[in-house]
């Protein structure tokens, strides 16, 4: 197989399984029927660490009497490189996307810093990804290049003004005339322009500024721990060296033909970092259940603003017990609570397919919903508010709302739980927030 050939079987979906039949695999890889299972096993062995990064389980099963490769995805969406079992080289990427066809890429930026994709500093993609890679790889290159460039003691002429006791051909006579007119006693002081060969010139000062930006980026939590640890000592030394150096802010660094090669390389990296555009293609992943939770919190925050309610994200209800067993939870944690006066709404987001399977009678759906329902009722019971409402929010292709009431024949207590389905679309955010606001009822002041 040539390196230019790409591996593509379409996108996988979260929380699902797919079978790659032997006939389909043969379209990309050529082997005889008798070695089919061996090639599939080699595929699994070569790609195990990449598949594990996205939480994908791979095993060989029989489908229609023939061996097939079964891939089962987890909560993660993302992209990883794929190695060919024929030559062991990266030949393409495997992409996992949202289960219900939604476009996460257009929403991640809107959610700001509440959730970000996690990037690998170890795995490189073959093709472009829908997620723009962060700049930290370029920052690592800049650190290494800066240290090497510093060793050559790059000097340039700096045009400076010196105060001296005798005039020169470069004396600033206009400045001299104005100053003497104001203070004749300074008649023997002259401002002369000088060209000084120095390492502390304007262009190096701009590169020092980029170094500051680079250090700030590499010390941020966005960077994988492994990379931060690898560069920690180098960054510590560079920060000490920057204390006595000139730093000039800039948005771009000019590259000159006369620059030494290492300086050109450093300037090229500087411009990439300043423009925040990288050609790196990094494998990435994001927990999609957490993404859906943050998306629902974003929508509910919009509702809270309009309702004048207080929002509390992920409140903890502690669990105390003597001789705690290892399997006992330390706390319960609903996704969000809205409060206004003595009224409360508890919201729990579930990235599950319940709304898409409304008429399904499977025991699996019943059990998972039973768990969700008991959980939301537990949250609702842990407060002394007069009015209690609860929302179980699931993804759906449209906005739907089903109101349920739970009452006790013993205590006559009553709770309302709304089963809500929402579309995960940027263009429908305002519409969905308005409809959620119609469901949530707080008393007027």
C-alpha cells in the first residue's frame, strides 16, 4: 500500500458498535482468505494504543459466516491515526462523532472554557480535522529553537541616542536648539545618534515577547501534563533569563534574507504562534456526555438570566458514613440547580437515546431510565424548598416536553418531573432556551 492511500470507513458514532466485514476491509488491504483473521488481529495489535485513546474496543467476531472486525465506541468523540496492518504505517484517520448527527465543532467555541477538546502530544493525524489543533506543539519547538538561537549571540546594529559633551555629524540639532532656548545652561550637552552592535536589539526584544507568550501557553492547563513536565526545567531557566532583557510587544516578526538560518526558523515559529495557526494535526478527544451536560448548563444559564434565578452548577450533596466501603459514593451531584426564593428546579442531562426510542419496550431502556428517574428524585428530595421541579434532559431532533407527576399515597407528597428532548444545534439555541423557559415556572416577585 502506498503512503498516499488513505484509510476511510466513514465516521463511527459514540456509544455504538460497527462491524467491518472482511469484504469491506479487502477494499483497502489485500490478503488471502486463509490469512484474514491474522491480518485483523495485526490491525488490532498495531492500533491498540490509538483505539484505547478514544475508548474503542476492538475484537474479531463472525458475521454471516465470515470473520469481521467489531469496533465498539465509548462516550468519546475525536480522531486518531490508523496504522495499516500491511506495512505498519499511518494511512488515515478514524473519526468518532456524536451519536445523533449533531455538529459539536460549532458549539465548543460557544461554550468558552467550560469544556475543551483534549489533544495528544504523541499521536499525529494524517488528514485535516474539524478541530483546530492548539498551538502548544509549536511552542515546544519555539523553546528549543530559542535556546539554540541564543547560543549564537545574534548581534545587530541598534540606532540609539546618547547624551555627550561634544557635537558629531549625527547630532540632533533641532532638539538642541529647542532645549537651549529653554535652558541656555545646557549649551555643552549634545544628543548624538549612534549605531551600536548589540544582542539587545529590537528584533530580539520582539522574539523575547513571543517567548513570554510561549511560556504562558506551556504553563496553562490546556497543555498535556507530559509536555509540561518535559519543558518545566527549560522554562524555569528561560524565565530567569528574561528578567533583565528588553521585551517589545508585536503582532508579527519581519523575516529578512540576511537573517541567520536559526533566526529565520525562530521567526517563522514566532509568526505561527502570534497568528495562532498551526499545521500540526493532533489526535484529539472529548467526553461527549460531559459536553452535553455543559451544553444543557449553558441553555439553563440563559433561562436563569431571564427568570432572575440563581444558577448552581454541579452542587455536591455529601454522603457520610462510618467505615466507608470502597464502592460507596462520596457525594451526589446533579448537573444544575436553579433557585428563586423558596422554589427550586433540579436539572440532570443524560446523553442517551431515550427520546429516540419512545416506543421501545426493551428491558435495557427501562433499567437505565429507572436509574435516571431514581437519581433525579433523590436530588429533588434533598432540599426544603416549597416548590420542587425536576428536569431530565435528553438529546432529540426537536424540542419535546413530557410532564410527569410522582405522588406518595402515604405522605401525599408530590414532585413534578419533566422529560425533555432538545436538539443540539447552534442555530436553535435561542428557540430551545425560550421553550425551556416556558416549562420552568417561577412565581413572580
